[in-house]
């Protein structure tokens, strides 16, 4: 059994220390969630009612549409779930505006999700499984190098949420050159710069998404496609999955919270049920050390 690694508590950390830790591919951990959570009766509703209504792994509120897509539940359930997740999203963004103000200009507030199902033993296809170590890629279609920042809360009142990790993206590329080969795609095109076709497609999606906001998930870029290939290789390669170098486990107790840039911190969810997850895209230009980002790591390597 792999030993669980204890994380330092960042509850009293300065904004600069938190930002430096995030950009250095560390997990910013809070022993107790530092912001006000939904009311106890609302958490009970999420934990008890939502698993009865869905078999999808995420019940996700999308702020751009003000709705929870693909959630076929009775109207009172949909209205209440939407209101709870919308308010939690607001609470998270208000908190982050206070503790990491330098990251917030121009950011994009993404989904706020509730994870209703037990993660362990779901027997999903590799690309759909959270149990396999991976890095996040292509949030909402395209990031173009902007950072994927996620705020997690374990709202299970009795059971830890357990993660596995093999370390930072840059270290993974050094240990596993096949990941860099996957990023390159094996084609003649090298690098992650956009060409005329990429820019034209980007403009088309921008126009269409003004009418149909959810269409922005169709957006893409050379960088995001490279990261998606890395993500898929990590999940589908048996050799990578068997390799335990750098592997460790992390336990997040009930009502703890953690903040992490999941594009650069490899992770899996070994077990756990009932978590709130808020996703925000942080412009790369806001970072104190952009050279540490996956975008610039790939830019130097490809």
C-alpha cells in the first residue's frame, strides 16, 4: 500500500505564497473549507437526491447558460440544484478574488459541479475514468495556454476523498518521453502555434457561441489538442498506468478543501463520493511564473 502524503495547511498563507505554490504544481490544501458552504439541508439534498436522478459523474452548473445541461430530473429538483451550485460558484469566486487577486483579471468562471457517485470501481472506459492518473486538458473546448484552476471541497460528512498523483507535468515529460511524442501527434507539424486555419475556426466558434453559448466547447487550438493527446495517452497506455515512479496518494478528509492547477498536477480519484468542484480558467498573462506552465513547457520541448 502506498503511504498517504500529508499536505501543509494554507489557511493563513499570503496571496503570494498561494500563487507561487499553485504555479509550482503544488496542492493548496485547507484543513477546513475556508468559505461558507451550502446549508446543511442543501448538502443533504445534493447527497441524497441527485444520485437518484442521474448516472453521470458530474452534475454541472454552466454559468454561461445558467443551467445544468443533460440533467433530466423533475423541475423542482433541477431548480434547487441549479440554485445551490450557482451560489456555491459565487462563494468560491468571491473567496478567490480575495486570496489570489492577481490571478483574477480577465478570468473565465467555468462550471460548478457536484460529484454524486462513488469514484472507485465504476468500470468505465479509460478516457471516462477519474481513477486513472491524468492531467486536465481542453476545458470548455480550448484554453490556448490559460491555466485550469480548480477548487475542490469534500462534502462527504464521513469519508475521505483519496487522490493519486505522479507529480507535475514537467517531471512527467522528463520521466516519460512517450508523453512528449503523444503531444507531438506523430505528424509533420511541430509546435503549438496557431496557423490561419486555427484562427479562422476560432473566429467562427466565437460568432456561433454568441447565439448558442455551449458551442464554445467545440473550440480548439494546437496546444489544447496536444494536451488532449497527452491526457488520452496517460489514461489509455497500460505501460504508463503500470509505472509507479513518482506515485503517491493524498487523503482529503470530510469538509476539507484544496485548490490546484489541474493542467500541471497529475491526479486521479481513487475513491470518494460527494464533492463540489469549481473550475476557472486563469489567463496565462496573469501568472507570476508563466515559464512553469504546460504551455511554455511544451513550447520549449516541441
